[in-house]
C-alpha cells in the first residue's frame, strides 16, 4: 500500500530539514543584480584590507534569504577566496595563541550551529542587526592604540568567536578584537588570523555537511553564479589596496555597516 505524507504530518525536526533542503534560490532581480554587486563589493574590501567580506554580504543577503542558506553559500565562497589569496604560513603565525583559542572556538561553533538550526529567523535577524551595528560603531570609535590584554581572554574570545562564526560567519571580528591587542607585528597577526579562519572554516564546512545545510538543492547554482563575482572582487581588492588608504576604507565601510545593521533590525521587527 502506498502512503503519502504531507509536510504538516511530518515531525517538526523533519519539516525543518525539508524546508532547508527545498529552499528556492530563483533567478530573481535580487539574484541577478543585487547579490552579485554585494559579493563583488564584499570581496573587494576583504582583499584590500584583509578582512570584512562577511560583514558586508551577510546582513544584505540575509534580508532576502534565510541565514541557513546564506551561511553555507558564504562559507564556500570564503574558503575559495582564502585559497586564491593565499593562507599565511604557519612559520609566521603565533601558534601559542592558536592553541589557546582553537579548542574553545570549536566548542563555540557546535553551540552556534545548534542555535542556528533551532532559533526562529526573527531572533537570528535581531542578533545579526545588533552585532553589525556594534561592529560599525566600534570601528568608528576605535583608537589608534589600545592597551595589551591578558592571554586569559583567549579562551572566552575563542568560545564567543566560535558561536558568532557559526551563527553569522562573523567570528573574525571577535578574533580580531583580541588578537589585535596581543600581536603587534602585522605579518604575524595576518598569518594567525588566516590559520584561525581556515581551521574554523573547515570545521564549519564539515558541520554544515553533517546537518544537511550544505546539501540544499539550490546551493550549487548560487555558488556557480556568484563565484565569478567573488573572483573579480579579489582581483579588484588588490588594485584598490595600492591606491586607497586602508584606514579610510574601513571607516567608510563602518558607516555602511551601521546603516545595514539598522536595516536588518527593521526587517527583524517587521518579520
């Protein structure tokens, strides 16, 4: 006897998985023009200043698609960009900081992934909006010199960064707030951040496959469509880096982040 089940008769957990796997990413006006422009801008900035791609594309794309779709898409593009730009050598990285942070970051990613797959979209957007506004305001108020902090902050920073990177792909901002006050050498700082990004990215990639988030039917289409704009952004960033001061670019982006965060908050409230 043949049995048919409607989505309403499925358990809640199965309905959630079905919803994630059947999410549609059609060739809409947003996909055709807005998403490519945002991806291009995000990776231009990231290539120019060394960070910040997710700070730009996550709050914008999250207003069109669920975070459970945006984050696997962004993670794939981020890992590809890291391979293209190049990962800082282990020889230059501060391995003591990495060993201090990574175990707690992995725990944080597990916690964040649990929240990502269970929290309602409205609360996810509220958290994202508040975090983006905080980062933008913090960058605008940033002092040129901040005092060195204790290594004891490494563990809680790793945990918090892991949660935030799983929830919003924005853990780099948390890691930067700690490492920038621990490492003075720019080469060592960039190499340390690079290795942290790769380790956390690969762990999240495995976790996204395990939970089915990387198996959504329209994800390959979105990656193939937006990938060339990521590549173009990486190239343009190299050109921009030689012509525009990084601190000026960061301040301009910070103003945009505040506006973007406010927009996400407004959408969350009306969701």
